[in-house]
C-alpha cells in the first residue's frame, strides 16, 4: 500500500495515542516556555514584556472548504492568521494552543497533514505549540487556535491611536486572496457540474493568487523592519476583512476621518488579470475582499523619509479631521464615501456591468 493510501482510523488510537502521534515532533524553543504539552496546563515564564493574547475559531463549511483546501495549508493558515493578530499589535507571537473537534471521517494521516502545517508555521515564526484539546465532532472539523505573544509596553500599537495628518500605509499587495478564492470556487462549480467526469481543475498559472488564499503570511518581517528603522506606527490593524473595513476601524476608533486614494492601492498584476476575467474592478477586490493578512498602519509624517525606500510599504492615504468624513478618492478624482461593502455588493457590481 502506498503512503498516501494508508488510513489509520482514529478509534484505533484513542485520545492519548492520537495526541501523542500529532504532537510528538513539536519541541519548544522559546525561553519563556517552561512546560509545553504533557501536563494539565502549559507553564510560561514571567517576562518584563506585555502579553498579547488572541484566538480564532475555524469551522468547516464556514471558514474553509476541504474540497479545495489541502489540510497542510489549512494548518499553516490557521496558525498564521493568529500570528498576524499579534503582529498587528506590533508584537511577536510566542506560544500557540490548538483545540480540535474532529469526526471519524478523518484518519490519523489526514490530521498529521494538518499538524505538518502547524509545524511549518511554528518553525517559520519561532512559535511553540504548548497545548490543546481534542474532542470528537458529529460532523465537520473545528479548529480553534489561540496565541500568546509579547511586546515591550512602549512598543504595543493599538488601532485607536492614529493622529490627524498621519500617513496611511499598507504592506504588500491586496485583493489576491479574494481572487484566489473566486478562482477556487469557480473550479469547484465546474467540477460539480461535470459530476466528476474526467475534468481537471484549471489552476495552472495562478500560483500567486492561490498562494495568497491558501497560504498567507503574517508580516512579522515588516514589524521587525520598522523597528530597525526606528519607526513606530501610530496605529495598526491587519487586513482580514478588506481594506475598506480596516481603514474605517482605524479612523472610527481613533476619532478621525480618512482620505484613501484608489489609484495608490497596491495590486499585483495577476490579481488584476483574474479580476478582469471575472469582470470585477480590481480595487474592489482589495477594498472588500479580505484575507490578505497584510498590515494597515499609520505613521507620523516626519517618519516618511525613513520608510519611502521600502518596496513593501505603500502610502495610500492620510488621516483627516473627523468632520471631513471617510472618503475614497477614486481614479477619476471623485470623492465618495468609503464603505465596507463586503462580497455581496461586489457581486452585484460585477453583474451590473
Ligand atoms: P486534560 O485531560 O488535562 O485536558 P488532555 O488529555 O486533553 O489533558 O491533553 C494532554 C496534553 O496534550 C495537554 O498538555 C494538552 O494541552 C495537550 N493536547 C491535547 N490535545 C491537543 C491538541 N489537539 N494539540 C496539541 N496539544 C494537545
Ligand atoms: Mg483536555
């Protein structure tokens, strides 16, 4: 029997056997991890830093679709989206806890793939998996990931502390994750309609946007680079729900208005191409699509010279007095209200065309 065909049923292992099989390769590396997996609770050392804690619950059929999501990618993404929340506070992720509810539809081999994804993410970001809980589910897979991070008190950055006149900056490029999702959903539909006839999904040449959807990264590199340049963002948030929604969070929580320039939004050419195929305006994928896990942050204007040479950072707007409102300055130089419209609106927009 080939390796990929091997299937070990979960009931053959029992709960402890399963936990042991899944977690045996995880060795803690952080000094602040005193006791990892194997006791009633993990033990973390006191530190002079502040502790940052966040959690995410992912539900099969709601947050992920196993028809086109490889389990290893799912593990990686589940971990990384949590790291991104810590990074968005200008902190460093350190310890992770994983809760799993799993039906007997899954084999040990499948869950090992999920844990290979956790492992790859933990290794890349120097995070320790220090515990979790495992239970059965009558249907579907549930993954809960919690993360503990750290930052010196003076480094922590909130979304509510932008100042009038600050520059609004974004990392990387946007809209790719959404166009990757559109492509996967399209190919899933084609596959379903073919009723399993020998039709292979047409995913070649779309590696970039598929990677953006299936295997995002947290921008710890940016947080580290800004620290080296002695630039502390005045406010920061990670882009999980789309640029428009996150910009509104910063503006509203800071008691300010914002001007965001459509023409400045960084969009990769492959995102552009796919948006055109779907008859979508590419900037709408960036504004409303979400799941890019880039950082949106503000800096004092006096720090502009320090960041202007960084290819991975784009200035897309600035913060204004609340009385000016929240505005999107479109490519044809009209000022329209910036709105978090979500996916439904985008679909209507593309149908209207
Ligand atoms: P308890 O009965 O005290 O809750 P468990 O038997 O659930 O303990 O877990 C034993 C050890 O394995 C604990 O250290 C726990 O944190 C860890 N653990 C349990 N499930 C998982 C999981 N899915 N991933 C990682 N660690 C886990
Ligand atoms: Mg338990």
